[in-house]
């Protein structure tokens, strides 16, 4: 877990800075800055719209007496997408937009569900509390 956090906080920013420098060399400083600003604004707007839609779905589910687990996971992933899209960088923008697309968000939800089930699944020989 610690190695993943180190990768997240050290390697990803280094990769992001390198990509931004390369992009700046190719298309120029101001177009690169403009791309970062536009993706931040567009991403925040899309995340807000999708977040409001999911919030309304959660409210309707609760009013009808159902637990909106799927919509809550969608809401969390959209929230993460909004945060990631507002951070400067090309990889984070790609990841954020991928979380806003329902198809790729569903793939990510399936992966998360698999990871949780793998951790919760009883190990061989473990019978649980008696």
C-alpha cells in the first residue's frame, strides 16, 4: 500500500510534468496552458451536471425506500473525476474524463467490486467467528 501511495505522489507528478513540457515544446506554452484551463472548466462542469443527476437518482431511490448503493458508487466516482480533472496534467485529465464516461465508469466499478470481493472472500480453512 505504501509503495502505491509513493508511486501516486511521486511518479505521477513527474510523469505529468514531463508530458506537459513535451506538449509545450510541440504546440507552445499558451496553447498548453489553454488546454489545461479548458479541460479543468469542462471537466468540473461535466462532473457537476452528472453529480446533480446522480444526486437526484439517489434522492428518488431513498424516497421509494431502496438503498441506492450503485448510484452512491457512481456519485463517488464522479466526485473523484471532478477532483482529478481540476488538477493540472494530461494523465489526470484522461483518467477524470474516463470516470465521467458511463461505460468506462462501469468497468471501473466492476474492478472495484472484484477487489472488494477478493478481500472479503473467506480464505481456505477460515471458518469465521463461531
